[in-house]
C-alpha cells in the first residue's frame, strides 16, 4: 500500500521540499514588484498580471465565486499552507477590461522582458517586471474595478481564507515566509496594501494575520451575452457568475 496522502509524513516532506527549493532556486527581490506574464501559441496570445489579492475582499465577496468547494480538499490545502507557512498556489482571477489598464499593460510589454523562453510544447512564455512608476499607475488603474471573478482556484482561495482564520484564532502569525521570486514563475505585489488589490509579499505569499494570496489576472474578459439565472450552475456545462452593470 502507498503512503496516505493526508498523513503527517506527507506534510513534513512538503516542508523539507519547500526549504530545499527556497535555498536552491529562489531569488529575494530588493523591491516589491508586479509582473506581466504573456503566453503565446501560434496566433493566440494572452497577457496576465501577476500580483496578490486581498483575503478581506474575498471574505466580503468582492471577489466572486461560481463553484462550491469540497471540505476535504480545503482541509488538505489549508493544512499544507499552515505547514509551509506560505501560500504557494496561484488563483486565476478575471476582471472587466478597462482602457486605462490595457494602455498601461500595452506600454509595459514594450520593455525588455525578464524572461523569454519557449517550452517543449511550443508555447512561448514571457515575463516582465513592471517598473516602479508604471507599477503605481497600474495599481491606481485598478482602484475603480469593482469586482474580481475566480476563473480557477476556488479551493486555493478558500483554503487561504481558512488559514488566516486559524492564525487569528491562535493569536499569532506564522514566522516562516518566502518573499522570493522563482526563475520561471513569479507572483508579486507592490509596497504596503496598495489601494485595494495588492499586498507586500513577493513570491509565494507568507501566511500572517493579514495574509493576501497570490493570483494571476487575465488581461480582460470579453462577455458576448448574459442572461438572468441562479448563482450556482444547474447542470453540467452551465457557467454562473456575478456581474454588476456599469
């Protein structure tokens, strides 16, 4: 029989692996940052913003959900975060496109990228670290955005919220953190709490009493049509989300 995936040994091994990864592959950045991440395959490309989101806004439903989560999966991910003292899984969020955000992103990707490589499947990955002046403008451009929508990562987001509650209930914060950048995957955020959307950690977010979680925002969402319906999908193939009229 194999190892029970929820045994103490599994989480202990996760801590050991994470410590080795931090020592061997992470680079600590001098300044908090935001990143742009572009994927290109053939004629298709998409650009996202790599940063952090506020769990306060998640708990207040400013960040909208469209899936139910399973308690056992939440338990596993929450325990994993608490063991590592870090949130290592990004959440994929969407937002309604705005001209200001598109303009800033379009200008930033004309600069020299931090990484530019093609994977074995032919997909090109390009990452830019946003300059400080552009970073602050990008944060300001997100201030009018009234809601974010989880496209993927409902369990990761829910577990991050639960981890924060466990820390608050314990009356302490987890000291272990990883304010780092990986060579091929980076999550970042500018200084302080920057308006409403970002926090101070770079790399896998540290778990503390005011923890934020790493995210990846697609550049925009195009909605061809919508119709009134229930908040939860009724059958396979349905998609239900919250939208607010402009």
